[in-house]
């Protein structure tokens, strides 16, 4: 089963918009609930949230389009790729907790880094759901 390109773009756009809104809600909620210093750049302003969510969504769109071209079960294959990429996306967040990152990213706290991880999961779930249509028909076998 493959998805037509003209159906991928609207799905990707919906996923992008919802992921940005959801991540901004997470950001604002986290700033209100936790003591996250404003100098922690990834959460200091909305711009990095919007930029990196957009970057992730465009990357996912490109990968999904390629998988659709080459796989008989694109949703299944793409979901597994997305899981691996999501797990890899936590590595820079974990690096932020180390001593070497303190100079480059002042204000990095466990709460702030945890919020970044939550935002990765939120974006991944929304974007994968939007691109695959939430269908589970191709996950059998």
C-alpha cells in the first residue's frame, strides 16, 4: 500500500501545525510548572521549538515519501524508522546533562532537558500519526 504524494502534503502540514501547537503548549506549561531558567536557549523562546519541530516534520516527510516509493508496507516500515530516530533524538538531550554542555547551554536543568524529551515524543507521535493516517492495517505480519 502506498500513499499518493498529493495526499502526503496535507497530512504532513496538519501534523506539523498540530505538533508545533502541542509542543508550544508543553513549553509554556513547563515554564509555568518548573524552574527552567530563561537562559536555557532551547526553551528560552518559542523560536527553537517551532524551528526544530518543523525540521523534524520535514525530515519525517522526506523519509516517509521515500519509504512509500520503495516499500509494500510503508506505514509499518516508517513507524519502525520513527521509533529508532526518536530514540536517537534523546542522545543530544542526555548530552545536555553532562558537564561539557554547561558552558554551551547555561541553565540546562534536569527538568528542562526532560521537557525537551517530552517534546520529542509529542512531535513524533503527532507527525507519525498524521503521515500514516493512524492506520494499523499494514502492521500485521
